[in-house]
């Protein structure tokens, strides 16, 4: 197989700067082992502002607790502060602190450093050089989709690997669908979602692993679609930056109030 240089990754045939993917109807579920390491249960949740729909609640196990502890320690090291609250509640307070005293750009840069610190030295560079060029980047995109769905449910909730449609008419099993993002729901903030998750995560995968990523959070039902292999729009065209505050935001009312006004104000933290 002829290898491709890293510098040629951006114009891959399945990447587009302007076209967004449409989800293929088939979803590929990542089932967690039935042990104390991972566990999940299903129930019917009502979505605020929408109809009830079946979603699954992910109940973290021992391995998930280790992931949370590692991630939190890296965040604390970056900002120099920790919450007194244990577990996920404390993590959310640390994420809020990450936004304080920094511009949004500085917050995104700090988050990228945190994400890079989670990996052993040289691992990201080796992946970028050896894995990403294979098959025009499709193999690498499919691999990270599966790893994301398997290892990040403690942070986001139940995830499934799915097939996304590409601009060239083909499809690729490089999507991850988050049924109801726990991080967004617990932080209650569009700005925290955008500046400590969506934008820095997109930057991390593209710059550190050579894999373009378009993340599409849904601020109505708190779902999110990861599209590995698709370039996001330029920052000046990023539609999420214009999103108003969530309905559950403690400092603002959202769409029901905003819909009555002619001017929609974006989240002040975005």
C-alpha cells in the first residue's frame, strides 16, 4: 500500500469544509462488558422542551471512575485549583473554573493541553505518522470513533458508533452519537460546551492526530454527533457561537423567552 505524507491529509477525498454529514439510518452500538468495569441501564427520559423519547443512562463502573479521576487531575494541574466536591460534581466545578480569568481562546488552548496530557509522550505523533495516512485517513477515523464511544461514556453518557454520509456520496463508520450528553446537561452552559469541549476537541484531533472532526451538539435535546473525518467550518462561521443560553441555565432563560424577541442573544460565555 502506498503511504501518504501527513502534509497531504487535509485534502482527503472524504473531507469537506462546507458540507455537513447526514446520518445513515444504521447505528452500530458499542456494548459494554457486563462487569463492574462498565455498566448501563435503559429508561425513558423526558427532554425539556420536547417529547419524551427512550434514552439510556450510563452507570459508570470502576474503570470509568479511574478515567474521571485521571481527567480531573489533569484539569486541576492545568488551572491550579480543585473543587471540594467529589466525583462528577467536582469535575463540573473544575470545568467552570477553567473559564474564569481566561478569554475563550485561552480556555480552548488550555483544554487542548489537558487533552494532550492524557496520552503518553510520542503516542499521538506516532499515530499521526503511522496510522492516520492509511487508507486516506478512513481507518484512523473509524478507530478513534470506536475508542471514543468505548472510553468516554463516563463523561458524556451512552454513546453509539454510527455511519455518517460523506460529501463524495460514500459512507464511513466514523461517527459517534451521544444520546444525551451528561457534560452539557450537568454544566448547564452552552459556553462551557463550546469552549471546554467542542472547539478544543476538534482542534486536538486535527492538530495532534491528523484526524478532522466535526462535532454537532444539539442544545434542545442535549444529544451530540461526532463526525470523525469531516472538517468543521471556520470559527467565524461557527453557528454554535450564536446559540442562546440553555433553558436549564441558572442565570438565564432560553428559547421560550427568546422566541418572543426579535433579537436572539447568544450565551455570554460562548
